[in-house]
């Protein structure tokens, strides 16, 4: 059985990134519309998000207003605690 692409990304340091993108509606520029984008991406560079925003700026009509980003690493290195003693039970 092979691991999913998303799981492999998490092992490579990717975390779940959520962005709220506010943009001006093409037909009514005074109004803002909200779009939620979610993907696995690398903190703090966010190359996947930057690629998406570049696509948006060049191919879509709605002019970007602002982007709010949240990020969480779902798989983290294990936390280790030093143990002062060990005991053997028979």
C-alpha cells in the first residue's frame, strides 16, 4: 500500500495552508467578494500560494484586494522527554 500524495507532502514539511482572498467583483468593483483557498504548502515562502495568486492576477478578472493566510504543520517531530531513571519489571 502506498501513502497518499498529501501524506508524503506532510512528511516533507508541508503544512495545511488556508488563505482568505478578498477581491473586487469584476462587474461591481466597489464590492468585495471572499474566496477561501486551501492546499498543502511550505511555510514561510508559500510557493504553491504564490503560484495560485500569480495565476489569479494574470488570468482572472477580479482584482485582488487582500490575502489573509493561516498555516499549520499537521505532522511534527516527536517531542522527547529525558527520563531520569529506568526500571525493569520481571
